[in-house]
């Protein structure tokens, strides 16, 4: 099969920002753009819409300055409108070089939304295109609602294309604006477009209303599309757009197409956008979900150990991740053996059996068991001479009062030496951690791990007296640690998780001495 190259446009900063509740600050847009262009190596990025706000203009200017510095300004694009000179002037003022012009791709939109006849709309488009070209701006054209246009008014689509195909427009971008298409329709409509306009560059822009955005994107490439539009984590209006991570692996593995995407940066980009957008990635989201490289069943761990029997081409290292083996009631000996091996813990078969029974018991109670919990379970079950905690909480007081910032006073013992500190913070736990950070910096001259993620759950039913489970993910110089605390009080649960993490690190340091 001939290797095809597919151009990738990422619209996280434009269409992705249309996700309900998502609004990126200008510096956040810049950081995402730096990730997309500088690390992921996306071919093109759509970074905003013309004339939206002063903040949008500031963000676009910042991104264009950055892109110019790394000689990639031609990859930055802005959505503009058929509004005479206004959008073009706005884009020029931002220092951008590419306009993605939004035109109407269906007769219904043209007549009912604009109240114009096709000839009038075409004339308006031509005026904007000619003005943009006079300003040195490259023009790509969106045919908004193209999918309905091909379904209900194909002659209008052809009339539009006939009038515009020789005007110097670089790309014609065909969106399934309302997410109504299936792969068979995508194939049919794309083939019709390419039959009429065989030398034209067509992009496809999918929406996920029927959960077909990825399938439709592949169908478009199979039918001759040269470019695909995606977003990080599938962000976008309503059900979102096609997620870059899924589109990338399907193009490469299922269609053997070539892109410029650096796959080992997909996870880092996902985490960044997840953080800035506030939209959590589902744990089972392919490629980027927390659980997708976690084997749960013990038989799978056993098969992997023997000859990777339960692995496919989507190996975690390809995406800058690693495979994990979950601990729970279905773990079995193989999963637990894998985790013990990674931790460097050696147990006799009888000891391993008892640990397995304890983990199964915890799993029956629906408690989450992490790899970081395993040494504590081993110590608890076997009652052997496991090393005592090196980091202990001697005493603490946290307080909160109306009109005052929460505070914390703490006393801790680290390797037999006691230290005290106090701090205020944005919450009781924040004040507690700031006190710890102060101790580690002033007395130990050490950096304190960065809190990466903080999740709180309670059992179903929502009782006020329910146990609170806090799972905290820490970044310790690039290594992720996930620890869990369980208590009736949320702050206490978080503190337990924190001290588990500190003891893991302290025990490792002591072993190195």
C-alpha cells in the first residue's frame, strides 16, 4: 500500500474552546500553542476567532510572536468571517498570515441565516478573499454545514466551488458541522467532491455527536482528504471533535499513513489541556486515559510475563507512558508478583499468598489499591521487621475562620529529628502542605514533590459521615507517585496520602546511603 501523508490541523484553541465551560487565558493559550508546535509538531494550529475579544487578540498576538521566533508562523491560523475587510485587518494586526474564512456550505444556511442568494454570498466571499490576498494573507475556506449541503443541496455546493476553486484559496475545509454523517456518507460525498475537483486540497473537520468523529476522519482520508482537523482530548462544541490521539494511532496503525506528530508527547499535551480546561479525561479514553495501560486480570499479567500475550501495538512507551498492573480482587498472583518485582520486594510463595488474600479482601470492599500501597500491605500482613516510617506526623492544628485565610501549625519527625512550621494557604490542606514545604526547604534543603492531581471520592449515597478516600498524584522530579488516604475527614485523608508519599521517597533515599 502506498504511504500517504496526512496534514494535521489542531483546533483546540479555537473549536476546542467552544466546549461548554472552557475559556483559556491568553498565557494558557500560548503554553498550549508551544506544546502543539514545539513538541507535538502539529502541522497547523487554529488559535482563535477574529474580532471576538481583546483577550483573544492578545493571545493570538503572543502565539504569532512565538511562532515567528521558531520560524513556524505559517502554521498559525485564525478563523475569520465574510465581513468585508474587518476580519482580515484584525488578523493582519495580530501578525498572523493565514485566514480560515467561514462561508456557508449549505443552501439553507446561505438563505435562512444570511438571507442572501448564492450569487450574493459568492460575491461577498470573493471580495474578502481578494482583500486578504492584497494584504499577503493566505486563505483557507470553511464550507460550514457542508455535510447537510451535500445531503440537501449539492448543486449549491458545486456552484460555490465552481466560483471559488480558481481564486487562489489554498485549502477547502469540509466540516460535518452538526456531526450527522457516518463513514459511508463521508466516502460518498468526498468522492463526489474529488471527482468534480480532483486537484483540490480538501480538509475534513469532524464532530462527534454520533461518536463517529474518528471513524469519519479515517473514511475521509481513505477517500482522498489531505488534511484532518482534531483537538486535544476531543474538546469541542456539544460532543466535541475528533481527538488527536485516537486519529493519530488509527492513521498510523490501521491505514499506514504518515504524519508529523511526535507520539511520545501526546500524553503530556493531554495532561496540559486537561489541567487548563478543567475537563477531565475519561479513565478509559484510548491512548490518554489513566487506565488504558493498566492490566487488571491476573491472567493478563501472566501472559505478558511469558511472551507479551496480552499486548498490542499500542505499547505505553510509544506514548511516553508505562504499563501498570492493577491490584484488586481479580489481580491474582501474577499481577502482584509484577508489582512486587518493580518495587524490588522479594517474598516467599506463602507470604505472597497471604498478601494476595489481603488485596483481594480490600478489592471486595471496593477500596482502590495502588502500587504505592503495596509495601504497607506487605508490612501489615506479614508483621515482619519492615522499616519504621522515617517521616512521622507528631502533631498538627489546622484552622479556618470567616474573613481569614486558613492556617496550619505542624510538628513532624524526619529520621528522628523533629521540626516545626506554620503557614497560611487557600485551604486547610494547602496551608498544611506549605508548612511541610517550608520544613523541607529550610531545614533539609530539599525540594518538595509537586501535587499533580487530587481526587476525592466517597461511597455511593452521599452520607455526611461517609469515609473519604483521597488519591493524590505527585510529581517527584518527573516521576509520578500516586498515594491514597482513607479517613472520615477529608483533610486527614489527604494528610495520610501525603505522608505515604514522603515515606516512599525517604525510604528510597535511606536505601541509597
